[in-house]
């Protein structure tokens, strides 16, 4: 990996030099099924175009609500945000 810390702020490295961002497959250690990938690609397209489909949004909210409730039933209430934020800031209190 070459360092680009000496480049001017408006310099854009070649796309092959994008070492800062891993692909989703590399990050997650697996690939998505074709169906999930198609759904993800469509969601990205809609978000980038500013298109808002109320029915799609309603279904997504319902799915997120179901997933949240399933996690709550399985693991109970998870209040971890403050601990994660403190750890991210290296707050000494996070080490207590």
C-alpha cells in the first residue's frame, strides 16, 4: 500500500488505489445471495435517485420492527450505545 498523505487535498487516487474501503464481500467474509444483492442494489438506486416509494418504505419499517422485536425477545433489552461511543472516543470511563 502506498501512502497518499503528501497529496494535495483535491487529488483523487486511481480507483485501484482505494485501499481504505474494503468490498462488502471482503468485510463480511461472504457474498450475498442474488436475491438479496438485487434488493440491495435497488434500494441503493432508489436512495441515490431520491425516489421514495411509500409502500416499499412501509414494508421496510415493518421488517425492521419485526427484527427489532425478535432481537429483544431473544436477547432482552440491549443498552450498549453509550459504552460503544465511549470506547470509540477512548473515554477512560469505558475501561471501568
